[in-house]
C-alpha cells in the first residue's frame, strides 16, 4: 500500500513490524501508559506560513512516520493514534492527504481517534516534553499535572526518558537502514561540494551545490549546514564570505532521511584544489587522530578513551610540527591540546544529529558519570563504553580560535606549552575537521561514510575532477 504523503518506508509491512517490536521492548521497560506528541509547526507571520516543521524524534521512533499535530498512546504493546482528519480547507490548500485510518493501517496502530479523544486517555501516563511551545503548553493541561523539560524529567517521565534512552542508544535494522540511506546521500553531497569549488566565488554557492543534492533526494539537512572558510567558528552558519585561493573550506553537512534519521559528515578542502605545505601538515595530524580512533573503535572501548587518544595524537603531531612544546602525554594532562581542539571527539547519531540531547546527558553519559569541568573534557558529549548497534561520530579537529588563543588567562596558563612565534607560520589554517559516522559492530566497527575519501591526495583529486 502506498500512502500518498508518507515516506516510502511507511508503506511496507516491515515498518509496522519494527514499530511493534519497539513497543514490546518499551513495555518491558515501563509499566504505565505512555503518551507522546509529535509537536506542531510554528507560524512565521500567519498560520499557514510556517517554519520548517520537524516531528519530535521520540514520537518518530514509535510512530515511524513524520506527522504534525498528532499523538500516540502506547500501553502493553498496543498503539493508539490520535490525529484529526484533513478539513475541507486542508483539502483546498494542501490537496488530498492520508486519512487517520490510512496512517493507522500503515504503522500498525490498533486504534485511531480524533485528537479530542486524547483528553480521556492521558490519565496516569508518562510523557516527554516536546520542543514547540504550543504543544508544550498543551501537555500539562491534558495530563493535569506539570511536565518538566525533557532534560529535567522526573518521576514517571524520568523513568520514560531512561527507557527511551536505553532503547534508542543501539539501533535496530530499520533505523540503521535509514541512517545508511542518509549517509549515502551525504557522501554524494560532499562530492558535489568539492566539484563545485573551482567555479565558486562564495561559500553560499558550495552550500547550494551540497544542499541541492540532499533536496534532490527529497531529504532535508539534519542540522544547519556549516560551509565556511572560517572553520575556527565551530558552528558557523554564515555563508557570505568570498573564497580566496589560499583558503581552506570546512563543510559540515549531513542529510536527514524522510523518516527523520540523520547523518553528520565534515570534510575540509583547499579552495585552490591543492593544500599548502602548512595546511597539509596540519591536515595530516588531524587525519592521524581520526584514523587512530577508528582503528581502536570496537565494543567495550570507552568513548572517552577515544577522545583522549585523539588528544594524544594531536599533541604528538603538534609537538613534531614545533607548535606545542613538551611531552605529549603531559600536554594532554594539562589540556594544552584543547587550545586547538576544544570540542569532544563526537557524539551519538540517530534520529537526532546529537542524538537525544534533549534529554541532557542521560543518553550520552553512563549512569553515575557526569560532565568533567576540565577544559579538555567539558564538551565531551558521550562518555560510555561502546556497544554494538551504536552509531557515533568521530570528528577530531584543529582550530585557531582567536577567543581561546588571545585570551590572556589561557595564554598565561599555556605560555610554556606553545611556540607562539612558530604558530604564526600556520596562519593559513583557521579550522580543519574530519568527521565520519561509525557503526559499532559485534567485533569492531563500520565507517558508514567511508565512500567519501579522507586522504588529502584523494580530496585534491575530487576537487580537480
Ligand atoms: N554537525 C555539527 C556537530 O556535530 O556539532
Ligand atoms: Mn558531529
């Protein structure tokens, strides 16, 4: 059965079967009813002119399809869908869309009701707060109790957050298939971005080439693309800078499948098509950190140890280039590497690009662990032993962030660790990051984005192709 306005994955029985298995797993973890809302769109200036809508990921995980202004109720393996049928005005402005009963059949719901019926079905239910303000206001009214933000969920809601984090930590076959589909499109987008570079004059043109591939696959971006010659701005969302021949371009762009599953990839390449000697030296140091992490990535390995391995590799490389001074392990112990690598080695990837970060560190941190306040560890988003079925990113980088390097306090702390004079010779490197999406397998790992080269020579070849 093909449902007209639902993604292709919704139209096949395996989706309903997958959702059933997820419900049964949830039942084993929590013994109260669960109500999850999809959320609804926000108006830009009048109700029909909306910001792009994204269904809540927790809802998506159990409902399987992106829906707006809908809810599901899960109890003892049973799935109830709450959604209004299209109104005559909807039919006029948006055309014929799936009815509630058609959607219910596609996702294997046991019953389907208009939204109003939810009022009598919320008693004693656990839920998670959604991001959109209108639905967030509605949740306490319908449940007749306060609902804290998802990262502060307590009591029943806290138990639900824990159960869902446990389930979404390791992906089932259906989730993995969708991540693979998003990853394949992301690889294509990066190749298009590299190919577009020689004729481009501004960052925006490369962004357009990359996002054009994603849109052509009827996917969206999983986060605001970073396509910039100012890679030192970690989450740069400006695209107006001109491209100069000596610049490095950092592109952190990932597709999100129609079903909501994400990918997240970064490459850094020379605008001219050829790395300068200083750029190549630092690129190879970042690549060595990336490669060593992938070599060690397997079940049982502590993700924080991979972060520290990347830090150690970067410190070794920077010492050999004369940028850092001292013993690499002592430099890492003092967090000197964080002057140039201030973020964590990566994060969980799934239905969200930083998967489940709406739950704070509940998913990312093993029970009993909490964030370090160390300069070199405070942005580590994942601190658990790795398990088969997890997908994580590995994304080491080197950056010259003026706010860090010119900070008088940091400069005083690390005065003896850095050859500041020598560092000026590397002024043509503002930011380098290399990022891949990696599945933890039973015996090791699989780089899901391996089709996109990382080696500098291969990147240069793709730009001149
Ligand atoms: N893709 C952006 C990030 O991982 O923070
Ligand atoms: Mn990332």
